[in-house]
């Protein structure tokens, strides 16, 4: 009788221990999944800032001019290429606004608009028979004469600052 009671008590204790071990395992598994989900969700904004920084660099006038510099084009053709390139780059990255602050997104939008305005103003100031090379040269000269006009460095620094806050 005593052996049966001890055996029964040991079996119940083992069942309780197994149940507690299983609960402990589930708790640790859930914590790992939570941590994994948290790191995945925080990486999305960081990736968005990274992509927007790349966008800002790609639509910076000096980089844009060096990437699209093609001989034999008129100033008007080059103007259209520069504008299309900026708009395409911007449109490709428009979904990143979901993951970044309103201020960061507005800064990127303002850079885009400012660059489009600059290209249009410089192109309109050139003679009708100007070449694409002359437009590119005029854009770069304008930026060299007025360092404040090269707004992309400020936007890049702002994006970098906000991205570092996430780390």
C-alpha cells in the first residue's frame, strides 16, 4: 500500500515537473519570437532611412549630372532627362514614407522639388540653342557659386541623424 502511494506521488510529481518544463519551454519560445519580431519591425524604418539616403544621393544635382551626362543632346532634352530621372527615383522610393518621420519625408520631398525648380530655372535662362553639356555645366557652376543651393547634404545629415536615433 505504501509503495503504491509513493509510486503514485512520484508519477504525479513527474507529470507536474514535465508540465512546468513544457510551460517554461513555451514561455522562452514566445520570448524569442517576440524579440525576433521586434528586431524585424525596427529594421524596416532603418532600411527606409537607408534607402532615402541613397535616393537623396542619387538625385543630388552633381551626381545626377555625372550619371546622365550624354553628349549630343540639346539643353531641353537634357532638362527632360534630368527631370524624369529625379521623378523616377522619387516615385520608386515613395513607399518609404510609411517608415520615416514626417519631417524626414518632407525634407526629401523639398529636395526633389528644389532640384526640379533649379533645373527648370537654369534651363530657361540658357539660350534656345544651348546644348545639354552647357546645361550641366551651368547647373554645376550655380551650385559652386551658391553652396546653400546644394541642399542634399543637409537632407542627408538629417536622415542620418534620425536613423542613428533608431539604433
